[in-house]
C-alpha cells in the first residue's frame, strides 16, 4: 500500500508539488464532458502525469452529486428510461477506454440524493468541520438539498430498498462483464452518509450508505472487478461504535480482496450525528486502521479525503499537505510493526 490522492491537477506545478511531497499515484478525471472522452484522451492524461513520475491509476466516472444534475450519467440509477440505457452504454464504453488507456480502475458512486450534510461546526483553532445531524436534516432540510425535507419526495419518485437493489443489480450485470473483459476495477464509494438499514429520506433508501449494503453489493455479482472505494470516514459514520467496529469492517472486505481504493478520513460521532475532523483527532485510531490494512494485505492507494476547512491563503493545499504527512508517518508506523 502507498499514498495517493485525487483531484484536478490542471497546472504542471500541481503535479510537481505532489511529486515533491512523495505522492506518486493519483486519481484524476478529465475536465472534458464524459460523452466526449476517447481512449486517446485518457491516455494523454496518464502520459502527462508520467512526465512527473506520477502514475495515474484511476478516474471517476459516476459522480456523487444529485443524479438529476448530471446530464451525462445522472439517469443510470433512476427509474428505467431510454436515457438510462444510453448512459449505461456510455459507461460501458468508458470502461473499455479506461482498459485500453492502461488505467487500473474507475471510482464511482451509487446515490441519487447526493452528499447530505447539515450546518457546519467549528473545530480546533476555528477550523470549519463538515457536519451531519440526522434530526436536524429532518427538521430543516439539508443546505445541500435546497428546499428538501424528510417529507419531500425525491423528484424521480420514491425508491425503496427493493427498487434500489433492482437498479443496482441491473447496473452490475451491464458493467461488470465489460470490466472483466478490459481488466478495470470498479470501485464503489458509499452514499455519504448512511442513515440506517431500511430508513428512507425523501422516499429513497440509501442502501449503499450502510456496511450491510456493501456486503450485498459484492455478493450480488461476485467478480475480481466488483469492489469498493472504501472510505474509512463513511464506513465509520454508519456504525454505532466506530472506534471499535471499523476494524472488523475493514477486515471483512480486505480479506475478500474487495478494497480497490482507500479514502483516509476520521470523524467524531457515529450513526446519525458526526463531524469530519483531521485524522489525528477523531474517534478512530487511524494508525491502527493502517495496521489493519497491512494485515489484510491491501495493495493500493491511501488517499486524504474531506480535509477540514482551515485559515490562510490556500487552505485546501495546506490541509491536504498536512494529511499527506500524516499518511506517510502512518504507513511507516504500520510497516514497522
């Protein structure tokens, strides 16, 4: 296992900085609309990174925003339609191109409600912390979902667990055979956050917000190419006692070789109420997380994710650099044990 990161690295100095910080493996996604992608375009992104000694391993191809806002892939997990079929064909074509371009995998997200959060809170030194409080969400609606409340039906209509699993099964049967043919790992990220097994919000069951859902996902289509973009933060958020339970969650998927990418993030809290924090100050011992990843022989990238908002002229870069340093040290600690 080794450090990696994701993002848009538009300028050469962005890649130079990563190489200087010892981050030599990345996930970056073309700026061009996905319906214009070609094998040559994906190859050009990989070759540009290679000039700086950086391996472009993965890209994102299904986003985490509200499905209704993405004209190119937003219908894939909605109710059946001609648009869904066209977009599934596009997804299969992107998998083919990724394999031809020499990418290891593609990260994606199965959520039609997007990223749910409530009003941010303040952490150490005044850092801005991304926050989720389920009771507040129900009472006021999420700032990320303008006008939404727990009683507002999703624009595409309700989708209970059975309906969502039918759509996910249809997806897997379309894309995994293509991924197997072109040897491209498909890494699914959780719906952030999970709100409980059998619990719906706006009429939709977030089945892939909970650990149980991911156990079903890998069983639904057993394949070496059907796995997880495992977010330690998200999988902690759906637990009653993350400081104790997260390690067995990692072992479950790691022992089955279903971990294709790791988002390395910590929280304070648990199911239904939490804040995202720096890796050194949360409820989960992130050094032990790294040790368990080594125990299960995880072999790929460890990425920062959702760094708290800090002060200064370049808060994103500074925050990420802080977590890069932490990951380097955590890897050394795990490898020394």
